């Protein structure tokens, strides 16, 4: 941790959120009015970082019809429109949070987005094709240094302590082994590695001031359109191995967050049950205003499970639904409408459902 210029007793109070007036000395008006938003993760949160890395079209979405619903052009978001971080920023009265790798972007007044489609907690997950969580952490540390240079050590620390940190990670770590010879006996050890790496990153963010975190647990991976076509003898069924891994991950994540809360002073979090929210919409689409809960809007083959939306891969031909608002999935990712619904729940939900806090309370400066 950096050496701060504030007296030790003041820093201790600031870290614990018993913030005296001296913690605000010299703080600018814009910094008093809002909590910044820093975003880490995978394609569920990536707003365009993969546009600026040397990767394949499998890990990019900067082509039509991505973005068709809201932006009317492809932005690099893996959906037809906005993602959860976009809606959360809106609810918090922030502008869209920009991707870290966007050329010329270096104003972190409102935060920054480090997420990368294909990114995982493990370094080997889609290495060289996506930005892993450890690299995202290194980007964040670069931002932290710039903030200390611009604001001074003490004010940068307070700025980071007021900020909210959203994290969605893990799905790609499990997707990779499921494409190989996987045995369920690996569950405990493998999940432990993923959760362990995530825990290290959380602690590193905490060291430089981070106190308020929002976690989206891993979605029901085995029920995505691409997995429903994996078993030729039972097309349409969810992959059991994938579901087992994800359930283990989400269970361990909940345990670790409770442990961190007991160990780290001032640590606050909201844990969104992305798994349940999406499962409910897949299994009972009409209850939530959808017509189709299993097949994707964009792709090809059964359930449009072949991931060639946009025709940029090996197979150029693809199908696109007429009304995306009727679908739970756009391609292998949820539609903007699903993300909107989940964002509302996460922002407003009662604490006994989302964890210790909802997101609204975390943004209260």
C-alpha cells in the first residue's frame, strides 16, 4: 500500500467510513456528488474493451446486429443493447462508464470499465484472446497511481473508498474445461482456484481503498443455447456438468464474501443472484414478459446455439429474430431487456435477497 500524507488516525477513520470533516478537505465538488464506478469481468460487463485488443471475432461484438436495439450500431457490447453496468450507471446518475482501452480516454472522474469478453479469473482462460482478471487488476493499479498523482494520496484514497466495484467473473473459467475431457471429481479443486484468484483481486482493491463491491454470480452456464445443443441424444437439455460447476462456484463465492466481511473493516457488498434471475426467465418466460426462454434471437442451428451471430466466423449464414424483446437470449448472452430487469432487481432488492446491501445503498456517498 502507498504511504499516505494524511495522519494515521484520519486514515483509519476514513477506511472505516467514520469520516470526519477533515477527510473532505480539498475534495472537489464533483467528487462529493457521486461515487465512481469501477467494473471488472467478462462479456456480461464488457462495454468495448475487446474492440482494442488483437483477438478473433469470437471474442468481439463490434459488428452488426450487435447493438441493434438501443445504440443502433455495434459498440462492442455482447448484446442487442445496454448491459448491466450501463443501467447501474444510469440509476446512480452517472454517464456510461467508458472502456479502459478506449484510445485517448484518461478521465476517471466517474470510474472506468476493465471487463473483457472471454476474461476469466484464471490466467490461462482464453489467454492471448481476452483480458484476464489479473491484467484488469494491473490496469486498475495504473488508474490508482494516476489518481494519486492528480488528487494526492489522501484524496485518491477517499475517492476510491467511496467508489463501487462491480465484478462478474468465472463463467469462462468453467466454459474452457467443459470443452475438454472434464471430470466432476475436479469440482472442488478447480472451483477453489477460481474463487482463490478472485479473492486475491478483491483484497488488492481493498488495499488501495476499495470498500463497496457488487458481485454478479455465474449464470446457469449449462442452459445457454450453445450448451443445449452439445448432447446429440438430448438436444435442448441443460449440460449437467456445467451446472454442477456453476452451483459450486456460486456457493463458494457466497461463503468467501461473508468471510471477507468478517475480516476486512468497512467491507460492504451486494451479491446478485444472476443464476436464479436468469433461470426464472428461461423456465417461465411469459411470467416475465418474454415469449422464448431457451433459443437465442441470433445465431444458427437448433436453439440458434451455434455462435455465429453476425456471420463473422467460419459460418457466414445466421438467423436473426424479428422481435428481440420477446427473447431471453440475444446470442449466447442475455438480451438488453433481461439485463434491464436484473439491474432493477439488483438496485432495489431488499437486503435479505441480494446479500448485505442492495446496489442503491452502496452508491450513497
